[in-house]
């Protein structure tokens, strides 16, 4: 399906940092530069991924490079083919899982400054999520405040497998800072590795870990709703990134049924979970996990019963589709404008002027 004429907004592409932290040394202050080098920490491989490096879904074969995929490769492979007007970058790095809160905050600061200099400054189509140390919500809020002045940062990034359910009041300083600056919270597939990825412990195979991620998204989503996050922060938007979405209809039905029977537990919820999700929660397209019969996909989208919840994403350089056919077969053509442009612009309000201020294509 040719989508280049729409000039879509891609809500999930990946920055691939080098395997060790030497690239961040210029972005540390004097104390942390000395701290890292005196301990030899800058030589550590701190990429964050559960994907086997050579698995096909990790990266398309013709996108693989000898080193990290740089900004030119991102533009050539992910932006140019779709004539993308904006792409939101997510960066998975161990800054978000370090046990030392102060070190985590320092690495997140350096990472955000590196993203700004090495990616956002070099391609006007790029936007990014703020990497924050969720293990310290106070320090995370400080980093949001620091980066909010740069309007090219359009989101705050958390990981789905965190230390505790993300609806807990422990995390509310992050949501307060995000709401203050009109920044959605992007909950991205990934883990702090504090807990097993399944309710029954650690699995044996990568496929188990990969598939179990949808369970973690569902658990986080239900907790965020029942803890009253959206009652406390009524303008907050949450984006589930790489969560899939075909599980959503049955989740909506079961959540509403359970809420009706147990609603005295959560008297602050004045609307059903399904209504709250349709108003406040969005889902990126890829990996689509579409059914084998294309006609069934349209039925799934009808069952979600809301045209606003899906956001276009390529998930570059991960690869879950044939060639460049990022839109799954059977996706309703009448919803393409919503998927590719309208929903992303409504969700990421810092892109609201994208219709009239489209950046020039990078040379």
C-alpha cells in the first residue's frame, strides 16, 4: 500500500546507540565523566534488548550495518521510502535500569543531549521521547522539566516491565510533569529486569519472552486505569508502543464486565475502562500481529469501536512485515488519514503545526 502521498507521522522508530558508553562521555559533566572513566564503566556494553542480535525480526537483512545505524541510515531506510513528515525516536538503553538513581539520572541526561545533538539536529523530520530514570520519579520529573523547553521532544518514555505497576502513586510525579508540558507518556516494550516477564517465572526461550510482553501491557494498562491516574491527570495521554492491538477488543469487554461487578472498589472511576481507554490511550501499529485472514482485521478494528486509538509506526529497524508493506493487509482504507496523520497529530500536540510547517526533506 502506497502511503507516501499522505506524508505520514511515524510514531515509533529506533535510535541504535553504540554498544558501550564511550559515545556519551562528551555529554557528561566533569564529575560523571571522571566517575565513569575511573571505574571503567564507559567500556560496558549497556544496550537494552531481549532480541537475539541476529534474529530476523531484530533488523531487516538489508538494513544491517557493521556498526550502529546512524541518522543517515534511519532517513534512508525508514523516512524516505514513506515520505515521512515526522518520526518519533525511542532509545532503549540501560540508563533506565541502573540501580543507582543518581547514575541513572546522569546517563539519561547525557543520552537526551546526545539524541538532540546527533539525531534531532541532523534531520529536521526527527522528534524524540525523553529518556527518564523511572526508578526515581523525582529525578525523572527534573529531567522532563529540563528537556521540555526543546519542543522536538514530544513524549516521555517508560518501559512496560518496570519495578512496580505504573499506576501506583510512586510514579505520579512523572505524570504531573508530563501533563504540565503536554507530553504523552510512551510505555515502550522493554524491561528493567527486576522481575520475570511472565507471572509464572522466567521462560526458557526468546519467543516466550516476546509474546509475554502483551500480558505486561495489559496489566499495566488495567493498573493505570484502576489506580485513577486519568482522574488525577485528566489531560494526560498514554501511548502503548510495540504493544500490538489485536488483543484490545477482548480486553475492553472483560475490563468493563469486571468493573461493573467490582466498581465499589474504585469509586473514583465514573466511566467504564473501555471509555477511559478510548479517551486517553493510544496504540502504535507495529507489530500489528494481524490475523491470517485480512477480512478479520477490519472486524477487529470495528470491535475496538474507536477510530482514534491507532497510530502509524514502522518500528524501524525491527521488521514484522514484508518488504515496505508496513500497513497490514485488510486495514480499512477509509481510516488511513486518521492512522497516518490525524491521530498522531492529536496525540502529540507538539506536532500540531505539522500540517502547515512541514520540514524540508533531509538531503
